[in-house]
């Protein structure tokens, strides 16, 4: 009987969690006002993990967790059992020497062998990667994982001044035309349409934020930049935004210069990915990322598969699961790249992996000349005086040797700026590469609302 009651309770809870944004706005606001302590609302497990994070924030030696995860995978997961045939490891050094890499293609080719046959699928959610570089990867994760996700994310956001405050969310939600916003009282989110990024919509968001006392905006970096452009144009006075909490896209210097340099708003960014192996966030004292060592095992790998340990050198981000017994990934290559800083933060003193300059897929940042040579989008960065007169820029390349640049002009943009832009781009590409500037009111976004700096049709 207790089992039946427990299942009924859990089902009712799932229904509420999945549908609480459909409540009338007045009820959502009331529940939002009551929900001020995450430890009460999100449960005992959340509270326990939060305390664990705080206790280990200075240093956490995750080598033991790594060894335990590897041995569990070899014993329980068919792919690893077949690949390693009873192998045992006892240290990080043995892990680096004996455990090979996997990637999305390997998982897609042996999908069922990556799933633990001893689990109940009723206890797992199914998710997918974005699929921006090809076929999406489907994976499973425990339904209870929200405890680790929320506690760790809140722990990171604390570095940006966030303490379970109500936040405006402008990400990948499409709202009905008759709804200005939705409220999720459990997660303290006021959710706006992430695809309406117009001046009228930003004005609506500001008005609601002012009415509800919201000081944090959870969004993509590109959305934070567009919002900041609107704030600069209309006077950065109402309401006072304490921080943009942003992730899931590359960060550019011109975005940081406007948001932090001009407007004085904290631009707090984090790094994560759908597969949920690595979660990292800025230090409170620098714009370097701290890889949270309790969440998963972080590595940077060079082109030869060696671990990067030299400050200033870049490599591919590789992650290993700690919290997914149903489908653990060992040494999963993310196709994301970063620059190694060190294993201790000089600003806050924490001992953990520190990295910077995160970039998605290197090949996705390449603009090709006709002869196959290329430059990166980073190498095409503009001087700040040109960023001051444009409200957005995006690269389109359909074939090698041809580049189209989409520009959203500000009211200060002139023909002289256009000449300067042509000179800038032609000076960095081969002389026979065709460059064309096109003007638009809106840049392209992916179906999930993300912005990409380069849309390329080149087969690398």
C-alpha cells in the first residue's frame, strides 16, 4: 500500500512540476512570493548537496570519485565491459594511461551498449544534444539529477551575486501570442519569449522586472548583448540589473565591454553542455571559469590526446560522468575548446581546474578562402570604435572564397564605417575572397534560440 501511495504522490508531484507554469499569473505570483528558501521547497537532498558543495568549495579531490565511476562503468555498462574486459584502475595516472576517449559518433554507433541494463527506465529522463554539428545525440539522465543540477548552478551563480532571487529568463521559450510571460514559482523564474527580441519586448520585460523587483536576467550571451544595446539606447536606469547570468554560447570581448565596461552590469557566464559532464562558472574575482570538481571530471586534451597542463595552451574539453549511473560517459570529447589557466585560482585561492577563452568547435569558427586556407572568427574581431556603431554582426559562408557579413546598423552608422568594415575584412582574408556586407534588422538564430557567430555550409 505504501508503494502505491508513494507512486501516486510522485506522479502528482511530476504533474505539478511539469504544469506549474500554466497556473494563472496571480497564483504564480503568490507562490513565487512564498518560495524564498530553496532548501525548504527543493527538499532534503538539495539541502544535503548544497551543504556538500559549501563544505568542499576550497578544495575537493575528485580522484576517488573518478576511479569509482570508471570501475562502475566497466562492471555494469556493456560498452565498457567489452572494451576493457575487467580492467581495474587505482589512480588518475592509470585513468589517463588506460582509458580511451569516446565521442558522439562512437555513442551513436553503439547506443544501446552505453545504457546500464540494471536500471529502471521509469527513473530516467531522455534528453538530446542540440545537434548543431550534425545528428543530435540522445541520452538518459536520472530524474533525481535536478538536485545536483540546481544546487550546483545556484552555487555557481552565487559568485555573480545571485541568492535564489527571482530571475527573468529569456532563452529558448516560445510563448503564445496572448501571453507576455509565464511564471515558474518552484524555480523562481519569470519566463519571457526568447524569440521576440525587439525593443517593444525589451520594454515589456523591463516593466515587469520593475513591477516584480527582478534584478537578474538568465539568458544567452547574445541576448544579454541585445538587451544591453537597448539599455544603452534608452538610458540604463530602470530597473537596475545586477547581473546577466548567461551560458551556452561563445563570449566576445565587445559584449563584455558594453555590458560590464559601459553599463557596469555583472556579466556572469558559465559553461555546461547537454550531456551533463562538466559544469563551470566564472570566479567572483575574474572572468576565468572554475570547473566544479564535484560535478564531473574535467580535462583539456591537446591534438595528440595528451592532458594539457601548460598555462596558456589550449585544448579540447573532455568530461567524465559522476552522477549518471544509467548512462555514464568516460572521457567524452565535447568538441568544445578552452585555454588552460591552472589548477588554482589566484583571485579566490580555490584549488580546482581553471580555464578561459571557451570556444565551440574549432572547425565551426573557421572562415575559408578559396584555396582552403582559413582564418578564425576571433582573428576577424573588430576594433571597439566599429562595434560602437553596429548593433549586431553575423558571418554567413555558403562556399569557400565567399563571405557575407550581416550587419545591424545603429543610427550612428555611416558610409565611412562601411568602408572601414570592408577594408578590415579584406585585409584579413585572401585578396581573391569575395566579401559582401548586407544589412538586416534581425540576425539568424538556431531553432533553440541560440545565436551563432558563423553560419557555415562548408563541408570541413
